[in-house]
C-alpha cells in the first residue's frame, strides 16, 4: 500500500480547503446575512402619520396616573399612510435625527434585526441621521458608553441571534441619580429618541424614561422582547393587540428540536424517561408551544396546576359541614402522583420510557411552595430594611439562614408576636431536601424574583416520583405490560402451552398487553402461584421463559434530565422572528418620527398571515400595575399567563391523552425540524398563535 506523503503544517494551514472549512463564516451565515425580511405594506409609503385609536380601552392603575402623568393619557396609535401631510410636516419627517438603542435583560433571537430595521429606516429618510448603540445594556446609558452603529456593523449581524452587537445587561434605572445620568448622556448625544429593547421590566423602565425625558424633547419607545412569551397585550374588551413578544418562536423551535431528538432516543433505547425543563418562570407559554411542536408524552402547564381544585375533597368536606381549604391548589405530593399515573399507564402498555416537559417555574404554581417563597421574600426584604444590611451577607451559609428562620418561627424575630414564619411553615420547610432549602434561600435576581433556573426543580419532583413508584412497585401496581404476541411466541418456542399459564400469571389474559397479577411481586411468589393453580408441581423449577417474562415485566425507572434555556435564547431567529423584529425596528422609527413617546412598538394581527399585520404603538403606562418586588409594591407591566379558556389550551387538553399514548397506542411524536433558513417547510408563526386565531 502506498503511504501518504506528509505535508508541512504551513502548506495545510494555507490550503484553500482549510480556509473554507475553518472560516468563522460559513454558507449558512452568509445566507442569513443576505436575507431581506419582508416589510409591512404601510412602509412602502413615502411618509406616514399616526392616528389615535380611542376604541381600544384599558383600565389603568391610579399609581401609574400619579407617577406617569405625562404619558398616562396616551392612546393606542395606528401607523397610517401620510401622503396628505403638509409640506412642512414632510420636511420635518425627513430631518436629520439621532436615535439611541439599548438592549436590556437576557438576549432573545431577533434583537439584531430590531436594530437593522431601525437603522435601515432612519438612513432611508436621511443618510445623515445616526444610530448610537449603548454598550452592556442600561449601564452604557448611565455611564455614557456607546458606539455609533454603522452599515458594516449592521450587515455583520443581520438575521443573527444574540445581542452581541452591543451586548446587554440587567441594570435597572431605578433611582433619581441613574435617571439623571441617563438623561445627561442622551442630551450630550443630541438624541431625538431612545429605543429600549427588553422584557416587562425593561419596558417599565422605558415608561419612566419617557416621563422624565419628555420635557427634554427626547422620545422613548419600548420594544417587547422575552422568550417566555409573557408580554401579550389585550384590551379590556379582549381585543388582542400584541399576541406574543419577539424571540418566543425561535426559542420554542430550538427547544423543540432538542426535545424531538430525545423522543427519537426514548423510542429507540426504550429505557429512559427524559425530563425536559424549559424556561418559563411565571408563564408556561414555552412549555405549551413545545408540547404542540413535539407531542411529548406529558407536558405540565403551571397555570393549570395553580388553578386546580380537588372536587372529591370539597364534596367530602361539604358532607361533613365544613370547608376544606387545602382542596384548592395542587400540592407537590399530588403533582408527583399525577406524574406517576402517566408513567404507570405507559408501562402497562409496554412503554417504560417517555418524554416529559415542565416549565422551570412549575414549583411556584404549587400553592404550598408559593406561600413559602412569598414569606421568605418578605422575611429577607424586612431584614434588609430593618438592619440596613444584606440578608445573604449576614447569613452566608445555609445553617445560619435556617437558624434565623427558626427564631422567626419561635417568635424571636425582628417583628411582633405574630411572626410571618410560623411552626407549620418550619415543619414543611424542614421536610424539603437540603439542596431545595438552599435554593429557596438563594439571593433573588435583580427584580426580586426567586431564581428557579438556579435549582434542580426537576430533581425535587422526580425524587418524589421515584419514591412513590417504589411503593406502587411493592404493591404490584407498577409493571411493564408484556405484548401478547411476544408471550405466545416465547412460550411456544420452548414447547410450553401459552394458554396453560396465561390465566395463572396475568390479571388481564384477554388484552393486547398482559399485566402480571398485582400479588406476584417476586419469583418466589410466582412459583407458589403456579403451584397453587396446579400449573407446575412443587418440585418443578420455574420454566425459563416464565422467569424471563417476569423479569421483563419488572420495571426499573431511569431518568435523564435536561434544562433548555440559554441555548434557546441564543438561537438564530426563525423567519417569523426575522420578519417580526425587522418591522418592530421600523415601527420604532416611525413612532419617533411622528412625535410619539411612552409607547411600545407592536404589531396587531401577528396571529394572522403577514399581509394582515398592522403596525401600532401601545401605551406602556396603561399596561402597568402594582406588584410586590423585594418586599415592597412597585409599578410594573403585568405578565401574561397561559389562558386556560383559550383555543390552544382547550385543544391541548383534548389531545394530551393521545400524546401520552398509554392505551397500547403508537407514540405520536412530532418532528419539528431545526431552525433553518432555507426551504419553505418551516411554519410562518407559532402553533399556539395559529390555534388561537381560529
């Protein structure tokens, strides 16, 4: 055999093939960067105007009226053709502008296209206009750190994921000093407008910035970003103005591709339950979308668990002339039982494997855990306020924190003789595993929220599931069903008569999947059963095929856990999000050019085909309400939860038994495919939106 001649390293590194395959830029990236998103028809007009839409009504909070007096009376605004405008208005529209843009909070696919849409549109009307990007999120605004965004920079990030063009951060502009520093930065840059791209808290910040900046003539526009999908806007009359925030579709598709791969693995290896935790601290929109994308065997919706009522317990209490308040809301123990029911039912159909999806914040949907979190948040906030010191600094290790709680329970705390933390709370808390106790006492995020992504939610639930499955196994209720044809073949191959053994061994001898009787939980009991039924003699050994069948029916519960969060939010955007975000950037420009401020850029009819999309501005102040953060009430945008009366959820409830496939059915797994940028097979909007549009 001829030996290969060894090439020099210099030759290899300089070879064109090496350059092609090792380049930072591949064909997919080139194609993404060159893609031109579709533009809503209105933006083909030379000029635009905005008109107020008083028909869209909101009940707003009195605190918002008090703190945001200059923008609380904003109406929903529709962008319309502006061909009838005066010559002076047209010249104003074409004036040179400076607009700043800032990312705030975690990244979401499509953010770069908001900047691209804004940049292209501002340059389209005046090539002398400039866009400035504030670096590292709101810190860049406060500290006056920015870059001028150029054509080459925009072109390098078109249709690409992440927020890496100018980076992001989670700093809140929540003090007078930070607000004044931000205003100083914007005034020095001679900004006409500022675009804040972020979630509910970031858009809340945008409202306060709009209020403070109004006297300086600087317009502030928010852009709705969150992969959780919890920014949705409905009027008091249930008219949908904004069906979903950007980034949701891309993240859901990225998660679903990974989960779909696990359905293939589960159906191939037939021995694991894959437990998939997806982002969603308060709302379960991502879990619901992933359920439709993949048809996982079990998907848990937090809002449904929070809404749960045990009708049997209510009826029982009623007969005894009392009210059982514990019948309202799902408990951790009850949740583990529901999961066990699915596992046992699938095992009975011969499938001791499957895929489960749960939202990261599922524990907050359980009444008993939510009460603990609320109380702990209050205790921590009170300690910080009373002692003017940080709770986590004062009690750096878990044992110190637990001792502080026990003092509270014994009435030895800082407050009064009616402590918020009582002996019952202490008992429940002490029943939780140590790692969960530590998780509940970890430092809250910058918004005062419990960080569910930092603890192994799935481990807490699955440990309880495993414990109860062991009980069911001992009771003979958790067994793997044996396919009748397999039983018959294995018996006949060894010259044994299937019909002779079948009624003695199985409790359902006429079904497709045979279940060994509950009383038979060991080989010893199996042998005694066959002797008692006179199928074998006392001195006979158990037939080898019967032993094999028993062992095959004996379940071992194995799990693999997965967390899908940061990978999805860093995904490249889908076609839907590319088009959505590019148009949001253009809308932000047109709102500023038409003198709007304190508005959130939005698109009405997102749930419909692209030609039905309508660009609008939504008054942020009217979306805000008081909510407890870090132990005190603050004005924030209310998060949108899964509507249990929506088309999507009702359809999900009707189909989930089919997807569970626990009645000897074939698994109904769906293959959504990867987020890709070629071909026409990818759906043009989230499935949950399509169903709600029916």
